[in-house]
C-alpha cells in the first residue's frame, strides 16, 4: 500500500492545484508506440542457509540476461514542462544463471504498466526530461530450461512469479519533428528499475524440497530485482 500512496503523492505534485479555463489550453495529450531492449537481473544473495544460522547451504546462482518488448504510450503534459506518462508494454524478461557447469535459464512474458511523473525542459525542437514512478508487472507464461538437459532422476527445476511492482526512473530526450499539420515526436529514454520486495535470503527466492542435505527440487522466483532498458518510439500529439 505504501507504493500507492507514494505514486499518489508524485502525481499530486505534478498537477496544478486548480485548473481554470486557461489551464486547459496549456494541456498537451500524446499517444504513441514504444520499443524497448534491456536487461533483467537478480543478484546472488549472501544468505544461502536453509534456515537462519544453519550450516547447510542452498544453491542459488543469481540470474541476468537481455530481453525486449514494445507497446503503447499515453503522455499528458501541462505547460510543456510537467506531466504524467502511462505505458502498456509486453516484454520478454529472461535471465541465465550457472550452477557449476549447468546453465539454467528462467523468465517469462510480462505485461508492464509503468506510470511516471515527468519534468521536461520545453525546448522548441529538443526536450530533455526526467521521470519517476512505479511499474506494475503481471507475469504471464513462465519458462525454465537447463543445458544440458537433466535426467528424470536429477534435481527438478521450475519457475514461478507473481504480480509485483518496481520503482522506475528515466532520463530521456524528445525530438520534435518539423512536419506541417501533425505534431510528431521521437521519444528516447533510458529507464532503470528496482524491485524493493526482493527477499535478501536464497531460501525466500525459491521453493526448495530437501531430502536431508540433498535438494530434490527447486522452483526459482523470476520476479526480477533490477531492470535497465533503452526505449525509443514515435508519438503523435492530439493537442
């Protein structure tokens, strides 16, 4: 619930306290498409004990990898320098980790709904910006593969992820195209995100089934801890 309050505060600060007739003439509304390429990461935790203080350790390698996606964008501005952006993105979020010589790949297709407050420099042809907000993420199809393939008698691996949120920030620049009769712009940005709900211990980042000290099965949680991406698109401003 704290993230909802934080988001509400950001949006409240990004909008005027009163909106008169002149204020509405200062509004801009843009719609667009975005493409994205980036990386997703989960570090290897220092705490790998089965239980706190237990000398028996769990296997958790940490994961990282590249992915990409795309989607739609809605951009609302006031007086050209302050606004709110909301995207609807579909992405492939995957990463690889190594357990000795075993390559384990986990990930999923995810729906992202980032909502960010923005500050811009209102230049005539180029508009730099910074943004801060929350990315709401709903994982869809989960995947896990191993290389080499393991026999049925070996440790079983699986993947899981539930809906979660990341705090996201971005720096970018918007290029206004010189077309008569159409307000077209090219937004370019670098975004970074962190998932503050990522557990600190390996035992909380996966579901383990143990037989004594032997791990019979492990289901890794692929709700990513960090995200970094490059984004580019095209927007059409209706007014």
